[in-house]
C-alpha cells in the first residue's frame, strides 16, 4: 500500500482548516460569553446545604421594583480585641450586600467606610446628616461602630448591626465557649429598610404643643428631642402644631403626637383634633404624669374611642438583695420590665418585637382599660404587664402613691400598657389611634423603648413594612451542648474510631497480599 504524499497545497489546506477551526472556536467562546450576559438568559442555582448563596424571591422582587438605585453606606470598626462574633456579623453583612449586587445588578450602590479612616468616613456622614452617636453601638465590651445607612433620594434609614441585623453571643472564654453570631435577620431588615425609604415622600409627624405637652428638650430632661431625632434618622419629617394658634391640623399630616397634655384643651383645639381623626387621621397619645382629669383632658377624649385610663400606676415587686425576697414600697416598683411575651404577637406594631426577643422597661405607666370601640371599629391590646404586677391607686389626699400592694382594693395581675383603636368613619378613611400609658417611652426612657415607639409610629403612618423570610433550610448539624453524652460519643468516635477502622483495614489488606 502506497504511503500518502503531502504537497504544499495539502499542508496549506490543513493549516487553513486548523486556522478556521481555531477562529470558529474563538468566535463560539465570544458568542457564549456575550449571550451569558443577557439578563433574560441568566440562571443561578444555589447548591449549598443552607441556601445562603441566594436571595429570597421577595427580596429579588423588591430590588427589581426600586424606583431608583438605592445607596447603601456601611460604617464599621471592629477593634482587634473584640469578641469574634462581631467580626462574623460584619462578614455576614458584606456577604449579603455582595449577593444583592450579584443577583440584581444596578439596584444598589454599596460603599464600605472603615471608621478608622475618620476623615473620609466623616465626610460621607456629613452628606447623609448622620452623627457618630447614630452609628455607635454600646456593647458589654465597649463601643462598636457598626451600622448600615440605606437611602433613596432624600429619604434614609439606619440599620444597626446589633439588634437590627443580628445578635452576638459573647460566649464564655473561661469555659472555652467562643463568641459567635447567634441570630441573623439581615435580609429581612434590609428589605424592610428599602420598603420604608422607597416611598414617594417622607412621612410627616406633628407634635402637639401649647397645653403642657412634652417639649423639644433632651430626653433626660423629659423632652421629645431624642424621640424626634430617632425618627428623623428613619426618614420622618417633623413640625409643631398648636391647635389654639394654628387652627386645623394641616393636610398631609401622617401622625399627630400628643405626649403628656397637662392643661385642658379649649373647644377650638378639641374640634380640630376631632375633625382630623374623623377624616382618617392618625394619633399617638401618651399619658403624662399630670394628666388632665375631666373635660378638655386627653383621658376624657380617649374614652370616646374606647380607651379608658386608670388613675393608678402599674407596679411590680422588686427583689431586695438584703431581704432575699421580692418587696413592694420601693420607688423602683414603678419600673415595669417587659419581655417578648408581653407584646401582642398578632398585631403589626408589636409582632416583630414579640418574635425577636425584645425586652424593655417602662417607668410610671398608667393601666388602660378596654371600653366600647367606635362603631365598626376594633380595640387591640398591644402591650401587657407581667402577671405579678398590680395597679397602685392614690392613697394620700394629695393624690400620692405609697407603692405598697393593697390586695383588698387594688387590681392585680396582667395590665394593659398600650392599646390601639381603629375604625372607618363617615369619611370612608381608616382612622387609627395608638395609646401609651406613659410618656416616658418617648422621653426619659426612650433609649430603652426606641424600637417599640418606632414600630407604633410606623404602623400609624402605614409604613410598617414587614418582611418574614423563613429559614433557608430546616437542616441543622449543630450538636447541643446541653447533651454532653452525645457530644462525648461523637468526639470519641472522631478521635479514635476512624483511625482504628483505617488501621484494621490496612492490616487486613496486608494479610491478604501475603497470601
């Protein structure tokens, strides 16, 4: 058989075929890359066990529906000697934002600011009208800078790493238990923040003044300045309203705050308030220490919408370390401590507080009593005191309280500390009134009650944008430390069992080969 002969034309043909194949291959690669960039053909598959590498479909829908690109500024500083749980929380925040940028390009503009670079971080804080105290988080081991500022246009809100985005377990170094991220709700919190700032305008809040209400002074002095500052950071606008001076409540008012009225309203102010509420207005009413009893007073007005105000203070026994028991008669008895079980888990204003393990303290609060709701309306109890509380009634001629429990004449057991009334009036619009038994959550105790007050105001303003994202996967491979027998068995098996199995297998294989 004759061998094939190669001519220069054969070699040229082969070279041309190779070149053509390379060109076609290169063109195919370019085509695949270009087609892969088409948004309509993008396909992402999350194969991780906990599905932490993908966003919930509701998050994706919200990002795609934003009216314009949202700006997300992350301010952080984690000292080297801080428990590692704080660094883990920062890493989780970064990972979430990278995932958002990857799944929905151009929805967010993310900037990271290391607070150690004070000059650059301060310049951006000035643009956002954010102070250092707004992004600082006091912790048991010192002050930590960690916050996310979410803004769309002029509207912005702040998410603090600890409490808003997650919680950190400090662990116990003496027992070898390391600090860790114990709770994470970053995706939910980011969705809620975007929902609040993507509206058409900033909600407007009016502060009633002129009749002994709390004024714009620092909270430590009994004023509303801390309350106003916190809601301004959350995107609200504020103004002052004096019914006797200004007349009708201005249009476009989302919430009217009446905190601590101490002088009777004249008829004109009362009529303006009635007209505002009848037209679908929203009111946050807080009972002050010197509430007006009788005509022209806030309690008398509230009784018309089904909320009656007790004349006594809700008290709880305090533990006396010297006596080794719970006692009454102590001034601290008027500080009512609340846990998550004291918040209504079914109402939009308090459901998230009940689910997140929220705890707070409310000083000098009156008990609220359910009356008759407006026609076609509902009354809902929002916050309750613990079962061991009682209502301390005035005992002296001057109306003072002795703070000692009188089982014969003073009501005991669970008391209502906050209530909501809503109904549809003749205007066809839904009216809402939220009542707090004390002004202190807005003033002197605002630092403890900021989350509660903010949730109530957002519900009143129809801005209670809540998202519930279920866990990515119910699977958990964590061994409970409370089951030492199981932990010991697993540890022993991992330390000795696997090496012994390998040794036995090796000996058996060696003996087989010798045969």
